[in-house]
C-alpha cells in the first residue's frame, strides 16, 4: 500500500495512492464502514494511524470495497502532495556506502559503525516543493538520495533480529547538504566535519512522494536508487551496497534513544555526489567504470529527481531564495 498526504480545502489529509490516482482516506471511511469507527482518518498526519495492528491489510481491504462502490479520486499529477509524514525526528546514518566514502574526504569512522547525526523535523519538504538555494546558507548545495525507514512500533535496545518488526514502511529522502558548511580542510590536510550545521536548513529534507508499507518491499537492502539533475544521471546505486543494513541501523539507533512511531531513519547515499568533483573540499573522483561521474553543485532552476524502485520518484526544483 502506498500512503500519501495531500493538501485539501479542509486542510491536510491522508490518502492512498493506487493505479495513478489518490483516494482521500476520509472518503474511504465514509464509503466503507469496515474501518474501525474510532480510527482518526481525518488526522492530518500518518502518525495517528501507526498504532493500528495490520494497518496495511485493513487499508487495502477497505479501498477495494470502496472502489467497487465508485469512490471518487484525484489524479496523482493533480494532487497537492505534502511530505507523507511529519516525523518527530530524523535519524541519519552517514558514511554508509563505501563508494561515497571513497569519493569524499573520508570521515574518521569510515564505516566501522554507523555515523549518527540528526536532521530537524522542521526542515522537511514535500514532493514538488521548491528546494531553496540561499546564498547566505551555501553556495555548494548538494544532493543525496537516501532510503527513508519509517518506524511504526516503538522500541529501545532492539535486537537486530527483531528490528524489522518495528518498521512500518519506506520512503525517499533527499538529504540536501551545504558542503561549504560541512567540510573545513586544515593546512595539514585534516578535514573537519560539521554535520548539524551543514544538514539543517530550510527545506533540506525533501521526502516522499509516498510511504510504501513494509509488506510490499521484499528486501529493503536490495533496492536500486538514483538521482538525476535536469535528466542527467548523477547517482545510480543500490541499497545492496550499504555497509550497515536497515535492521542494523534500526538496532543501533535504538541503543542510543527510544524509537517512536513516525521516526524516520535515513540510511546513507551512494557515490555520485557533486562533492566528488570538488577537490577544494576533499572530493576525489576515483577510477571505477560502474560509478556515475559527479557533476557540479545545484543551481537555480535545476530539476532534481531522487527515485527508489518500488517506492517512487521525489521531484523538486531548485529556487534561488532572496534575502529575507
């Protein structure tokens, strides 16, 4: 099941994406009493539904019956999509692809354990929202396609063998990064990293277009993912290349803090970032024929598309942001 959020005249609502159309969950509830009477389908955020057991099967059954009764829909291209969830927090697993580590000024951990940083929920943007290019924030705005893991069941100190039971579904996240805020190269060649400063600015976490429930993704550790800029392929990889699996990341982060429903974990990005083409910040193109060669940083008007097979394509256009 593919779950979206969209803007309506009555405010944000949850919808189901099915065969190119979006169905308002409030209309499904009205047409199909199979849904529990106390289900708050008018809630503006998916987090209100995560407590329900067997939610994907329940939604699928209700949609099927409602469709048989002529349920109205909105064409996907016309729906005013929002981010599919307002996460309470975004937990980030950095340096999780060896090809990305090789193309940059490598972090000291170099994949021995998950690199851990946070993104604020206030920087989330939706599919089709503009990406802000603010010269007061950065002149080196970079893209990073990442698999987003949405937590459904709370937990702390979760064993890796039990971790997938806590996953509700998956989405696409573009972990936008201000590279000139992230890296400082000392005269001796040592690279300093400032992840919080470089990863948190307005609309730096586009997310969507939907959340695909976990039952529809057979193996989240084997999903092709890519980024294009104005149609040019910049990143072309697979989650099969992750150093730490989805289960490993869920388990590791739960050892640091309790994971709450709606928390989004992003899992790192493959090679092909613009950083790789920036030797001033430690970028290093390296000779591998199977890695897309990096191009430049994002510019005003660029169309960025981050996609993951089985989930969808997250499209955002870069917009120059004037000073406030």
